[in-house]
C-alpha cells in the first residue's frame, strides 16, 4: 500500500510538472558584447540560404546576414548548425543567442519566439520559357503547367488558373522541373529558392512570369531578449535600405531583396 501510494504521488508530481513549460532563456545583449561573441543558429541544408561550402564552413545568404549582424553588434560570430525541427528548441534552451535560420514568420511560431522585422522571404510564382508569353494568370489558358502535387504552388496555381489550363501534377519539385526542362510543359509553379538552383544550369531559358504568394522570414530571439531584438531590428532596417541585403540577395538568389520583404513591418 505504501509503495503504491508513493508511486501515485510520484506520478502525480511528474504530471503536474509536465504541465509547466520550461522557461526560455532570454539572450542578454550586454553579456554578448562582454563575451565578444554571438552564437547564431543557422540551417546548412537549405540552399541558397544555408549551405556548407567547399571547406565545410557555413555559407549562403543566411551565413552572410549572420556575419553582417555580428559585425554590426561589434562581436565575433559563432555559427551553430541547426535543423528545421531543432532550431527553435536550440534557441529557447539557450544553446544559441538568436536564429538566422530561414524561419518563416507565422502566428504559431510568434507565440514561442520573438521575430525581427523581416530580412528575407520566399516567393511562390509561375515560371516559364522566355519564349512563352505569360504576363498574368489569364495567360495560362491553353498552357500546360507543372506543379508538385499537394504543394503550396499546386494550391496557388489551381486557385488562379482559368478554364483551359492543363495542370500536370508530379510527385515532387524535381520531377516537375524535369518536365519544364524537357519542354513537356510550358510553365511551372515553383518557389524562387528552387528556381535559383536550376536557373544556373538552364542557360537563361526560363524566367519568372508572375508571383502567386509569399512568406517573410525573420531573425528570431527568445522572449525577453528585448535589448538584443532592438539592435537586430535596427540592423535589419538599415540593411534593407542601404542596399546590403540587395547585394547579398543578388549574390545568392540572383535578384534584389523582394519588395514584399522591403515593405514588410
């Protein structure tokens, strides 16, 4: 009986504790400056935003932004590789001071972390051959368009395609891109990130026709990191207006920072 009672008490206590989320560890701006180093979490498997270069070092747009931010703060940078699933846990547990990790700003995520003013964005658009006349959705009539099945671009193309559009659905982006490259289709619904990866080998044969949707990305800090977030926001605003982000975007994505990012609050 005593053993059962002790077991019940232990289980009840553990259940009670499980109801309380572990507090996040806010980053202290002065502590970062005193240490002379900022630890920035970054994905290295999401080109062209995050990659490992030929020397095995983090590279890509996010890496360049992280380095520029550290320089703005007047400290060295330590880039910590993270993954999509563990990037927020790394931040909230204090393993990194902030994230420059292609983190899309959503209402759900904003309940867990504090976001900066947007510094990047991913756009979903319709792309096609430079010899194919498509200016807007109405011009898709009579055209064949490839998309990855059940993707954001599938939804977007389906919503705007007029009668007479043939939508061909493939298992993934790679298969849809192959259909475009081999001229099985005249256009494709695709993210600008994927298009950047194929444009270099396509010999300038394809171009963006029009945008379907977009999502902005923010630099993230743990709740309570107010002083640090204020400095990050000052850096982002300055870099969006002085051409810094335009230059980095041109390097890694072949275009200026999109207007939907520049004009975001």
